[in-house]
């Protein structure tokens, strides 16, 4: 009897060891757990079809394939790189159609500049003749005119127009110069914080080109040493306005192709302002501009008459904190427009007439619209995504323009996102949850019913079964101060409630962000699963200041970045530390970028709560960060010195008691390595012991080659040693 028991126990133990295969950092960061998707999917405008960029691994060629929305069957291959020597070597990086969809601009040999910007070689493919009909070498943002006869593009800070028929090029501007004047392309801070690069746009009649000019001559210059493998480092210099410093002077210009003349536009009596968006209306003579004051609490939507140069404010948005800038502006045929706003305390959709008079609030409720998908003119229907069913969930809806006949189109609990067909009869729904990897299905826009599955990740599910991963548990955590915060927790698969476990907390915490969401696991999640296999509980809490719970919750951190967010992480750690199965003496915290700012602050200010922290690419003093982002939430250092200084971790280094690992890339154009260097010096002068790692020539993402593998192994080992 005893022998039988021993054998049984041995077999069970052996089985459990076999059943749970261990995750490795190498697997995670070489893409072993990457989910399948639909690459470069684009809906067509004129037919109920879409294109996908596919790769033939046998021939090592790429194809832009055309599919039918109704059947999901391939209709044709629009172009195959193997048939064109110009494309066969470097392939297709991206592509864009002309309005009539008879021409394609194909990009390859792309060279990244900053986060969104790049130059590339562009080939013009004529679908009628099936020939490469033109070439533009290393240019930015080439854009077809609406009539498809011309292409506007930027090169070396100037704008040009290429005539397709004659192959002649007209130079629109002549004063572009590095670190001085930029025409039609945004400067660094606009690109990073307003998230757009192309600052020019065609009028609907293809006769005019509106563009923004940036004069950054007086913006302070930042330089980064690039080490590479050369004997002497080189210096990369660019204009970077830090909080409270001079911004680029911006101006609006309209270029008339009839006469080749540019006209500057007087937008009004503004000083120190941003042109946060620019877009032509459906009136060929009317261009819309969004002008934002430096504090970003006052936004004017302005209509500019291109004929008279008159500028008229048609809509004004004010906020005690800040006004969010979005791309959710749609002009209807009569030039009335759809707009999103937080003015009732939650982000919702509104309809205004062409003069800016409110016609109707389309969506209402104590929940947020998270994505605006578009408007169907035929049925007068608006399509959108929202968190109506819970702030950690996403669902797809449609609603009539009068705010009636709301229909929920998604059915599964988790995160749903939609790509609609041109006529809005179908949509491709991308669904995932914490337990289900992305699944792509074709659905009817009438009632949301699934017509067909397109892509699933059952192979990934089967693969992960070998690892027997634990669940990500969602819950609401209430702090002692009464704040209710969204949270998740990952416990070891063999969790024993009678044991005491160390806890490793992860967060980002930036304004309007979200880390606690019911969607599929990203690469960080797989690392957390790996740590759980090694006996750690992983927890994540979205504190005050994060998004999708209304404007009041999101904007309560105004002028005090790092105060309430840090307080909430410390308080959350205290709550978690009191769980019977947690060793409260072994709680660590980790974050990247804003999260690194937070994890540093938490370790210093919560010295008796946290045993260790890892901070990657952190802001250590908001005085070092860019003007647009920082001042949106903090105003300027000149106006709010205490808000900056009292909440910056660099000023709290003397409180350090635990273990601290500081990590940064030297070529980080976003959060400069200056932040960490200053922190290092402050820690040294405070006579504090800590650990640090610097990655030469790596940007904010710290990747390339085996960098991520080395980095995450380093952090894993540090956790094992120090927590």
C-alpha cells in the first residue's frame, strides 16, 4: 500500500513537471508567442473590398491581394513584387491608393527618423497599365491629389508637387532648413505629442494645398552622442522644446496651383499657440484648423476661406484641465460635422451644423466612446467603440445620428474592435480577451451576426497548453482612502493560499492610459507569466489619472503628476500586502517611461512598502521633458514650480531604502538619458547604493539584435536576487 502511494505520488509529480513547460525570455523576445493577425489591411473606398499585404515565403515575394468583404475570397493580386525588379529586393513596406484606386504608391527602403516619421523610396504603380510609372527617392508623406493627377510630398523640409502625366516637379517652398524651418512636416514635439507627421492637405478640387510651417530657429537644441563602432562618436542634434522653453512658431499657408502662389493666413489674435490639426472640409474653399493655446485648455475650431483668407471660429472647447485633441472630425455632405468631446464629463459624439451650432448629442451616458469608426451617409448611422459594459471591456456599436436605435454589434466579452467595409454593410471584428488570443471574423453591420471566421490563433492556444499558464484575474481594489481602482493579478499555477508569496507590481499610470484591460496577453504579460512560474505573484493597478472612467477620474492629477498616482500605487501595495498569502516584506514594482517615473517615485516615497523597483527609461524630473506633453498636465515650471519639484523622483533620492535598478538607452530621443544621468548623480551624492544599466545607441524602446533578451534576463535575475 505504501509503495503504491509512493509510485502514484512520483507519477503525479512527474506529470506536473512535464505538464508545465517553462517559459524563457529567449522565447518571448524572439516571437515564439506572437499571435497571427491581418497585415496591412486596408478597406477600399469605391468597392466593397479590402486589401492585405501577403508574403510568399517560398518565392520570398510580397503581394497586395484584393479580397471581397462579402465572401472573404481573394479576387485578385494587384501587384506581386517578383514581377518588378524595382521591388524585388526591398519588397513593400507600406502602400496607399489614389482616390479612384487606379494607382498605388508603394514604399520600400524605409528609414526611420523618429517614432512616426520616416523617409522612403516610393514607386508609382499604374493598375491599368500594370507598370511602374514613376519614382520618388527618399521623400516623406507623398499624398495623391483627390483627382489623382498629382502627388504632394516633403523632402529636406520643403514641399513639392509631382505631376504624374508630365512627370514634372514643382517646388512649393524654398526656405526649408534643418533645425530652422520645416514646411508641411511636423517638428519633433508635434510628431510625438500630437501624433501626426503630415502637416499638409489637398483641397477637394485638387487646386490648393494647405500646409503648416514650423519656424524652430529659437527652439533650444538637444544633442545625443551616437557611439556605433567608430573611433570617434558622432552627435545627433535636433530641436526639442522642454517644459517652459520656446516652441516653434507655427503658421498656416495656402498654396494655389493656379499661379503657384503661397498665401499666409492670419488665424486671429493668438500668441504662443499650436495648430494641432488641419483638414479640408467638403467645401473646396474651406479648410478647418484646430488652434490650441499653450496651456491646452482652450481649443478653437476655425474655418478658413481660402479665397478671402478670412478665418472664423465655429466651435470653442474649454476645460479646467485640458482639451484632448483627436482625429474624430467628420464632415458630412452639407459640411455639418461630427465631433467628440468630454464636455459632459465623458467622451461622447456630437453633431454640429456647418456654422458650429450644436444639433444633437449622439451618444450619452456615464461611459466613454473609445473609438469613432465612421458615418454612413445612406443610413445616417454612426459606428463606434465604447466601454459602456465596463471600463476594462470594449464593444462595437452603431447608433442613428439622432441618438436613437442604438445596436450593440459585438457579442463576446473582452475587447472588440472593428474595420468596416466601404459601404458599412460588413465589418471585420477583432476580438480577444485575457484567455482568448486575437480572432478575426466577418460580421454583418445590420445585427452584428458572424458570417465567417477569417483568422484564428488556435495553434497558439495549443502551443500554450504545454505551458499550463495561470489565469489573469481581474478585480476592483479599494484603498484605505476609499478609491476604487481596476486591477489584475497573476498567481502561480500551483498557488497555495497557505503560503506567503512575493509580489511584483507593474504599472504605467500616465494620464488617460490603461493597463488593466480584458484583452490578449502582450510580450510583457508573457514575461509576467514566466515570473509566476518562478513563484511570484504579479499585480497591476490602474490608479487615479488613468483613462476610460470619465474626465474627473482622468484629470484629477492636473498640475500634480506623480502625486495621486504614486499615492494609489503605495496604497494598493498596502492592500495587497495584507492579503493572507502575500509576504508584505517582498513587494517590488516595475515600469517603463511614465511607469519608470512612477516606480522610482514609489520606491523612494514608499520606502517602507516596496523592497525593490526597476525603472526603465524614466522621466526623473518633468523639467527635462517636452513642452506639449508636460504643460498639458502641469502648465509651465515657471507657473507651477512646486508641482514639478515635489513630485519628481530625483528630489526624493534621500528616502531610498530598497533595491533600485535604473535602465536607459543613450539614443532615447523621447525621454533623454539626461534624466537617468541626473538621477545617478543625485543618488551618488545622497550616498545611496543602486544598480544601473546603459544601452548604447538604443532609443526609448531599447531593442535591436539581442538587446531585449539581454535586458529582460537582466531584470529577471535582479528580481530573483533582490525580491
